[in-house]
C-alpha cells in the first residue's frame, strides 16, 4: 500500500516493506517505471531488511517538484524522506535512471549512507547520440505518441531469452509505463540528457559501492561500462549472466543474494 507525504507543495508516494530493522534500504526505480516495479523483489528483500520504495517525482503517484527538476532535486527529496522516516543511515539502490539520483545523493549526503548501488546504471553522462534519442522521445510525447516509446522500450529492457518466460512481467511493466504522465516523461528525459558526468566522483568515493550489470543488457552495455568504469577502493562489480536491464526480475534470486551479501 502506498503512503504519501508532502514535499515543496508536491505529493510524494512511497511504500515500506518489512518491519523495523537497523539495516534499511531505499530503492529508486528507473525511467518509465514506478515503485510498483520493485513489488516482488522488495517483498523478498524485506525478509532481511527494511525496504523503502519511492516514486520518483513525475512517475508513479508522485507529483513533479518543478518543471526543471534535476537529479539533485531528487537527492534533496530522498534526504527529506530519510529524515521524515527517522532513517539515520541507509543503503541506497538506484535502477537505471534511479542510479543517477543515487549518485547525486551519495555525492551530496555521504554521511547518510552506509553504501550505495547502481543497478543497471552508469556514472557516465549522455553522449550526443543518446541526447538526440532523448530529444526524439520528447517530441513523440509532445505529439501524443508515447505508446511508440514504451511499446518498444519496455520489451527491449528484458533480454530476448527472457521475454517468453516473463511475459506477464513485461505486460506489468508496459502498464506502468503507459500510466506515466506525459509531463513526467518529458521532465525525466530533460534531466537525463543534461545530467553531469559522475565518474570522477564515483572512482574517488570512500563509501562501499556495488555495481550490478546485465550481460545481455540492451541499454547499459556490459562491455563498455564494465571496461571503462573505474571502481572506488571499496567498490565491487557483479554481472548477471542471463539478464538484460531488469535483473531484479530476470534473475531475482541471484540479485537478492548479491545485494544481501553486499549489505551484510
């Protein structure tokens, strides 16, 4: 069940799984997703930890903070939620777009973290080709054609070998994307294409860090990111051999094992 709070005149939605535990985890979903995408994974994870899943403003049931919303704005929101829920220090896990907010939070509020994880995400800024692709998606949304985005993007987020086995999960993810507001999509695309490169910050952080990539990811290339990223001294890279961009669905048990080991 979703809970809500008010932040800067905006309603923000979140869910809490599990009971009180000294080890709390905040999960941030990706582009065209909502906290619902984590439901099954969060339920399993809450057997060991307290789990908080936030709807990023403009996605799910959360209202936008402002029309020029940045990942730094989202980091400030996470800080507010953390304080409101009396969480002293947490583990922060960001999937895809959620990873960009995770990096901003880790940079701005390291004292609030025990560690953080990028789950199918990257510290690198968009290149020109990716910025052009985001601009094309913005135009499609403005033309009332967002179906052309999610009908392609969501199935592509799963590895081809998993599409038939996980057809119900694909349908659920498409429905979440379908219900994402046009304005929320446009704001997210603008934030992603204008975000800063965080690779220098990441390589120098002293916080425990986990990077999870999918060998079969169509969006975050394991070969490119895995080779080019410079991990911090307390960093670790894990690869899900049979996953695309949604390893917490495609290889749920292995993902749970990796994250639990990292936190413990």
